[in-house]
C-alpha cells in the first residue's frame, strides 16, 4: 500500500500570486525521498473556513499525513495553529516555557535589527505564537514561529497534521525535526522507496513523444510518466517503485535509441551540465549581451563557485557600447545592423578577447514589443558561442512576449554552450 500525504499552503499572498509557492513543490520532493506520494498540494487564503475545507478534503482522500505551511506568525490573520487544533478536536493553551523561548528570540531579533515596538503588543504576539493544541508535539522555532505535529484527539480518526512555518528558510530548517517527531515517523512508517528519473530532449516535439508513449504503453506497467515542454526542452519524469526498475530501464533504453539525436541528459539539468563541463575542462567564459541584458551571465553565476569559470560579461545595448566596450567594428554595425549574425559573432569574439576567456558568447536581437521591421521582426535573435577550436551559431525567430524572447534566447545560448563543451543536439 502506497503511503500518501497532502499539503495545504496557506496565505492570501500565495493564493493571489504576489508570492510564488516554493513550499509545496519542495515538500513534495522531500516526501518522495521518504517514500510518500503527494496526491494534492492545495493553496488557500487566510480564511479559517477555507483551511478547514482543505483539511477535510485531503483527509477524505485517505492520506497518512497532512502538512500545512504558513499562518504561524503573531498577527491576527495567522490562525493555522488554532484552526488545526479545532480540526483535530484539541483545545489550545499557552505553553509558558515556549512563550519564554519565543520571547527571548524576539528580543534578540529586535536588538540586532534596532527595532522598537510597544512592549504590550510584542508580548501579545509572542503569547499568540506560544498557543499549543493539547497533546501536540512542539517543533522548536527556526525563526520566531514554532512548528507543531497535531494528532487527532481520542475518539477521532484521521491523519496527524504537521504544521510548519511559511518562510521557506524556516520551513526547510525545521524539516529534519519535523520528520524525526514520533507522530510523523509513525505516519510514514509504511513508506516504501519511490524512485524518480528524468530524461531531457532538445528539439523533439511533444506530440512526437506522445505517439511513442502510446506505442509503448503495454510495456510501461508500474511507471508513472509525465512530460513537460519548457522553452524547447522536453522533460520526461518517471516515478516508480523499486520493483519497477527493470521496466524503467527498458523504457529508458528504448527512448535513448529512438531519440539518440535529441537526448542530451539522463538526469542533470542543462545548467548542471554546462557548469560541470566548464569546471571539468578548466575553461573560462565571458558574455557580450544586448537584448538579454545580462540574463545569461546571471544564469551562469547562479551556482556557488561559478567565479572559477565565469570571468564576466558586458551588457552592450547601444551601438556605441558595442563598439567601445566590446570592440564590435563600426563598419560591421553600419553594414549589417546591430541585430545580425555578424554582430553576434563580433560580440562573442570581442568579449573573449577583452576578458581573455576560453569561450565567448554573443547575443543580439529584438525582444519587443516594439523595434521590429519587416526584415527583422520582433523575436529575431542571433547567437554565437566561440571556443578555442570551433564556434556554434544560431538564428532564432522566437514568438511571444518580451520576457519569452529573452528567456528562450538565454536557454538557446546555454544549449549552444552545452553542444560546444559536450556535443549532442543544439538545433
């Protein structure tokens, strides 16, 4: 029998999109590693009746563990502890020792940041955060809010509810203690290994893959396969129990054979492949960007330790900047225009020379929504990656918004880098 969990993410700011949900997906992956399958991640606003409805719904799906995130602060809209206590049939009371510990944390925080607040209001907030349902396990605060594991009261049925804070840093810091708590361990006691593997294709249509999956369907027993097309990259994620490993191995071998020309990874992300290749080959890189405005360098430097490979970049938007900062010849700009394969190559050569890098990348294009012409419409982008021995060049016609054009261009540049460093598909 599969161990299942449900997650309720609380917060009107998350529900309305002002804050992206980082907790639900993270918890789903952590639970998978523990052998628990997440059937639902539900987002609700700061309304008690909606939280109760979500808990009731998830309990009705037969989950072994419920998790909530958010709503543990000192303000009036932070009501998760009270709502969960009521849902589980347990009365709340202030834990005096917990109140003192939270009070000391708040005092240190205010002193460190130089904050001043009304003592009575501060004490009321601390007292609110120290409310604990009878019989609950307290998880020590990582920030100012404690977590809770709340089992159902005697005579009630249903799963325990693991109550975690909303800030991702606090939630992740509390996770080891949450998993180690006795009620959580009991809920996950029957969990079995749930494996997950990823294949990545570049240049294969989703419809083409769908036809292959329909053909192979009789051989896919025990495999849960999902596909996602993102910026031209087709990601195939397969989840399965340990017993289904032979079935997955056959499936992966078949895809590797059929899509040998477009399969570029059997696990690592594009960014991981590029970073590992740069480090492993001891190569350095610099970028000259126009329409992408530094997004490529930002992506290359996202990982710790990237300074060993990434020497820098130049955002040369104006033609004068392309000439003065990167060394693009003025006559080249006059003859071909700033948005041209020739200027993309000159940007790549220029930054490579200026920074003394092994690899230079040049990107130039029209991100829109204005600036396009009949000859060079919005979405026209030219890219070039120059290495010690060869170069990779591409010209794109990218549809969509300004953001889509810029992001797709950066992804294409990363694939050109991967192809230069490791080979494989780059079209």
